C-alpha cells in the first residue's frame, strides 16, 4: 500500500464523506437499521452517530482497506452498541448464511471493485424478511451531467481511491438479487453535479 493510500486518502475520504450534505443523507437512511446489522464499507465509522442504539443489537463492520482499519477499530470501541470490525470483503464474507437482519451500505458501492458480487455476498447473510438499506451517489439522470461524469471519471478514480461516478445504483442493487421497495433521488446541494446525484432507499431479496 502506498503512502498516499495509507495516510492521505483516508483523510480525504473522511472529509468528503463527512460534509454536511452527506451527513444529512446518512441521517435519512441509517436510523432505519435494526437488529443484527452488517455494514459494508464501514470506513472510519461515520455512520455511528446516525444509528438508533435502541434498535441495534450488534453491528458487523466490514472494512477491507488497511488504511481505514485503525480508525474503524477506534470508533468501534467508542460506540454505544457492540461492533465487530471485519477486515474482509463481502464477496468472501465469513458470517453464516441468514445471520443478519439489516445490510447497510452508504457511499461504498461506488468504490467496491465488484459491487454486484459484494451485494450478493451480503444478501446470503440476510435472514428471511431482512432488508438492504442503501445511500449512494452515482449516474445522473441528465445527459449533460453524464457526459461530464464520463469525462472526469478516469481522472477521478485514482485520486478518490477507485470511486466511480457513473454507476447505476438501482441497476446494481437489482442485479444482485434484490427488489427495491422504495427509492428516492436528488442532486445534493452545494455539491458538484457530476459527483452529487444521490440514490437512497430500501430493498429485499
């Protein structure tokens, strides 16, 4: 792992993903998690303040990035509910089948190399009646914005740790075997339109 990936990128991601518009988005979806929760792409624990501790029995925090693990473990130790940090990918998830009530993923599907495979792995861990909660940025509906996303993405990806600007989030969720129950979208305020189109909602297997 390079110096940039270990020391610079985690700080950049923490700042970008902790800004006010993103915090407001997290607050719309994270409190809906309940029971035993699996969070994909836990990062530095930015979702912890948004969970409802009265509804979460245990959180499995999936974070495969070496650069993020120290911060993840520090934040997990301070949380008001039990958190176990798992340094692994969802494609190779160690949790048993049908072992979690909620899968949560926020601002991570843009970066996971094989997002459908990761969601398929998480789906296998869901109990019958379990749900997927997601909040992500991705492909914009306006062709003018999409053109800019396609132009910027090749430059953006190495700077932003592999972040894709043009992923069709609903299509990825559905391709992993989920049916979407509710979906909302918007351009985030005070954000560049090429990086600011958001999708959030819930789905079930």
